[in-house]
């Protein structure tokens, strides 16, 4: 088994977990409507790591 292949698989698993956590956070957020949540999920999906980081930095909005 090639160590690089194993590392790539592990990185993909981590990326999937981060994406799932991001989507759950988006869906549970009360600061955005349905359209805003859908847009954030699309951004997180197509921009992968960057989309998740953007959600954490600017997407969540202020807590109530």
C-alpha cells in the first residue's frame, strides 16, 4: 500500500467530515432563511475547505 494513497484517502475523509459539520451548522443556523442556507451549502460544496472557512468567519452571523 502506497503511503501517499493512504494519506490522500485520510485527507478526503477529513474533508468530508468538515463538510458535513459545516452543512449541519448551516441548517441549524437561525440567522439565515432557506435561500441563504441553500446558497451557503452550495458555496461550501464547491469551494470545499475555503467554503467551510468562509462560513465560520462570516456566514454564521452574530449570535442572538
